[in-house]
């Protein structure tokens, strides 16, 4: 039976790891790699608005691209040791459980007070929003190795497009389109939704067509400039 990622995370956070240390890589391993797709989604959230901070797409897009290529080659899903092998900061495990677990009957949901708690609360809200809209549907083919490789290659390509140093305004789709496509594909893979994945494919195709059209315009511009310089110098 399919278990929502939020419930699985809460259950894992209650465990005591064999090493005695709760790390990011332990969470990724125990969620069978699904935690990485949630990370992809969260890394794309800053690009949901039409405008995003300059330079951020190169960093976050590069991280998604590298991690998705690890999944393509069948490597063990994990974060770099400098991040993934470190124990969770003091108090983080308890704060995660606070927002992941449902409140006791008659008790209000916990309120986020500090910066870290607001980040955790926001991430949990994103995860629960995805879980409400996604569910296992027509999932048999998504477990095929070829489909898994293809989906991760697609995420890597979209992340590469996201990382390209292109302006986000007035050409805001250069960040928004690949980010939204990654969110759809990653959410579908994470929750084994064989229906939502086709919407992800459709938006991915639109994203690729958009970038190909930009490349065509850039090539035409440089060709026209080159011919003008040739005529000017030969004139």
C-alpha cells in the first residue's frame, strides 16, 4: 500500500538509526529516494513567482541536475557527504515531527515562530499540498527501469535549462517554465501518479520548444550581425 511521504517521514523520524545519528542521507535512503524528489520540488519553489533572485537558478538548477544524473546511472540516492552525512542540527528532528504529525484532538496546529520553523512549516505545507493532488494512478509502468531513467533524464535536462544564465525578466519563462515542469514530474514520480506525469511531459515539451525558439532567435541575431559586419567592412 502506498504511504504518503509526509507519513513515512514522520515514522522514520521516530526511529533510532543504526549509527545513532539521524542524517539527511538516512532519510533519503529510508524513503527509497522519494525524499530527493521532494528536495527537487523545494529547490524549484523560489522560481514560482515571475521574477526570481539573480544567480539563484544556476546554483539550484545545477544541484538538481547533478542529483538527478546520480539517479539516472542507478547510484545510491544520497546527498554529498559534506551535507548528507552530517547529523541533523539540534532540535531539527523534533521540529520536523512537530509539523509533520497531526495535532492532538482539540489542539490547534503549531505556529511557526522562528526562521527555521517557518522554513519547515512551508516545506510541510508544500508536501501536503502535493499529496492532496497526487495519488497512485496507473503506476505499473512507472516502476520500469526504462521509465525511471527517462524521467530522471528529463529532470536533468530541465534542470540544465533552469541553470542557464538567461535573464528572468522580461523572459521570465526561462526560469518559471523549467521549474514548474520539474515540480510536476518530480511530484508525479514521488507519489507514483501515472496521470499527473503526462501533464509534466506536456509542460516539459512546451519548455523545450520555448528554449529551442530562443536559441533560434539568438542564432539569427548573430548571423544577421555577422553579415552586417561583413558588408560594412567590405563596403
